[in-house]
């Protein structure tokens, strides 16, 4: 595992721990995303500089390699012409360009390795950014759920303290009122029933008294000779 990868794992682990302990995770995420976005921009600028530098190194080592080949051809031509001293000078410069080509080729290969590592790190940073951005959406949704639940709880508490708490008492009062009305109806029904019974009793008693009086009157008339038995 590379040092960059190990550092990245430590950074992500630390961030996740801070995230779980944070009272305002969205604010922490936004701060982290802002820092990550800046790091991505800096890495991209560095990547462009490294690519340009690698291109320069490649151009230099290839130019030195081409010059080496040219000097070797010139030395061969000089030897064919019997110009040994000229051939020697050409070969000397050929050796110099060959060394130069090897040196720049080594720098170019090293720069390519650096580009590969930097590109991998940039890829990881972008992946971390996307992961944290996804967590931001999750925590926003989670906080919204909490906020709505709190509003529901407040609403329920207000109902418990208002209409909710008044409902049992309201139904108690309604029950008492209906009971009173039922009692009143039963009392009126009882009164009416007793009234009819009294009238009936009174009617029967009056009829009996009337018959008694009638019999007395008839007996009196018979005594006086007004009625025949």
C-alpha cells in the first residue's frame, strides 16, 4: 500500500468519525467538500504541469537520441573520407548526446510514474468527493426526516394540550348532557304515566261515587213514592 493510499484511508476514517460525532453533519460535509474541491482543482493544475513537463522531457531525450544518431553517421562519413580527427569529434559529441538522451529518458520515465501515481490519487480524491456528496444527500434526507418527525411530535403535543386533551372532557360533558336529557325524558314519561293513572283512578272513583249518589237518590224517591220499585 502506497503512502498516499494509507494517508487517504486515515483521512476518510477520521472524517467518518467526525461525521458521526458532529451535531451539524451537513455543515461538516460542506466544509469537507469545499476543501476536497479545492484539492481536486490543485491536483488538476499540478497534473497539467506534470504532463507538460513530461512532454518537454520526452522531446529533449528524443532530440538527444536523434542527434546521437546523426553524429554517428557523420563520424562514419568522416572516417570514409579519411578525416579521422573529424570523426573523433563527431563521436565525442555522439557520446555526449547519448548520455544526455539516457538522462532525459530516465527523467521522462520517472515523470510518467509520478503522473500515474498522481492520476490515481486524483481518482481517489474524486471518488471520496462523490462518496461524501452522497453522504450529504443521505444526511440531508435524514435530517429532513428528523425535522418532520419533530413537527409531527409538536403537532401531536399541541393536540394533546388542546383538542386532544379536551376530547375526553368534551365527551364527558356530552355524556352528562345526554344523561340529563334522558333522565328528563324518563321523568316526563313517568309524570305523564302517573297522570294518566291518576285520571283513570279519579275517573273510576268519580263514577263509583256518582253511582252511589244515584242509588241514594233513587232510594229517596222510592220512599217518597215518586218511583216504583
